[in-house]
């Protein structure tokens, strides 16, 4: 049986071998510390669980409109107004099966064969693959580490061709945790407006920003930028609801209608109970969100200090999300490894610490460490990594 070209073009995950090895070691009884988690280690808040159970008890278990429950859309509208002073009508919002599905559906209705999408690297692993699935072409532009992994307007301008259809901005970023300032977003936005480029603003980590920084959506900077932007968001990271699979997109009504039509023929609708849970998440106070955020902030500061004390390791300090993305090239080379991926594999085999190689994110000199685990585990992982480096550097 011959597979469709669109799936044969997908790039295999460079982390699969590491993940499989870590699982095998755990199954054998080894004490493996996994720092690969892309989800909070907290349970969904109790009030959300209660709301979901109540919805089930009340029989709210049937089909919903393909674009989402009207009452959930109204709650999302209120959230945009409250958080970014943005006004969207109901027809400018679609509720999806997670933010990933929102992105997938958007690219399917936005791109024609050969259309180009500018993707800053380091990038979330699914961006280029989803563009390819829509028969588009991902144009990878390296956001330099010396610029805190952030794209400049000059780089955007240089990457634009007559086939450029969209640009992806992810702030706060997975995997780097960096955020764009208002001025940086405005400058990039001006280039996009000049060339009539759709801005895809992935804001899934917006509630997880630390210190005195605040989240800025590029859509709130001007009315013309709002019209050019599709915001992607969801409750997965902010409310520890990854398994509930509720995301959404907000933007141009024509695009949202097309996304809704596509969803009606592919997924019907997001799970009804999950939608009622999300409605509660956005209707209640953010007390539980802030507790989780404060725990992440403490972990970030401590893990950052431990990691930057490691020999041959440097790291841009994140401002959001729950990842560190250190450059370990010097450490790997000093340990006798030409490739960081091989260093990661050896670290797992010897010290039972599982990291995510940066090659899957378009940054082969780096690794991603998630601090969505306990401080004790993070401290022990740092000790093991240090022991591994020092042992092999002096061998």
C-alpha cells in the first residue's frame, strides 16, 4: 500500500529514540528523571473538575455546534476583553480540539500548494510539519541566540518572497521561554502589514510569564494588526488541562468560518464536557492559575542557577512557559561528542536523565529541559548532569 505524499513528507521526530529509551529504562526499574514533559505537573483545579461532573450529571453530553458552545465563545470574548482589551464577535472565534488542532485547521484553510510560512527557529516541532501537511512550504529563519532567540524585523523582511502567506509568532515560546516586547512585535508587525502577511500568534503560554513582564498580543497593538492576526490559545497550559483538549482561534471572520466548515466535516465538535470545563476555567478567578505560576517561577530561578553553573553550558534566561533551552555544545564536545544528540543519549544511558535534543526544534546545539516537575527532581537531575560532564571531561 502506498501512502499519500503529504504524510511521506513529514520529518520523523528526532526525540523518539530518546523517549523510547527512557521508557525502556523505566520499565527495567531504573530511576529515570524525565525533563521532557510538555504539560504542567499539577492536576486540573478542583472547581473545574466539579463543573465537568455537573455537566455530565445534567446530561450535557450531546453534540455541540462545530465551532463550539455559544456560551463558551462568549466567555472567551470576555477573556479577550479583560486581558488584552480586544473585541471579537462570536463569528470571529472557533473552539477546537486543543490549540494544535486550531493551528492545523488554520493552515488547511489558509494555504495553497507552494505558499510559504515564515517559521522562526527554535520552533515548536509541529509548526513546519503542519505547514507541510497543508502543502505549504515552511521557511525556517534562525532567531539568533545572541538576540535571545527572537526574530528581528530585518530577518523577516529578508525572508519574504512573493509566495509568503504567513508568519508564526510564539510568545512566550516553546522551547525557549522567551517573550517579545511591544516594540519588537510592532516592528515585526509593520513588515507583515507592508507585505500583506497573515500573522499567526500562538499565545498558549500567555498566563505563564514571570517577574515583572506582561503578556502582549500583537493583535492589541493596532486595529490593522488585529485584522492581520489570528490568535491561537487554549486552556491546556494555563489551567493544567492538557488532556481535556480545548483550544481556540480568534481572528478574521472569513477564515474562522472556513475553519468551522472544515471542522464540521472532520471532527464535528470538541467534546461537550471539555467545553463546559473550559467555560468554568475562564469564568472563575485565576487563584489556582497563579499558584501554579508561582511554583513554576520558583523552579525556573533555581533550575536556571543550577544549569548555568554546569561546565560548558550557557542559557538564555526564559521569561515564560516552563522550559529552559541551554546551549550544551561546548559541554558535549568537551565530553568527546561531536553531536549534542549523542551526548543526550549517553547522558540518559549513564545517568538516567532524559532531556529533549534541540535538533527537533531547529537548534541542534541546545537541549530542552522542562521544569514541570518537583524541585527535588530538578536538583537531582542537575547533580547527575554535572557528574556526567565532570567525569567525561577529565577522563
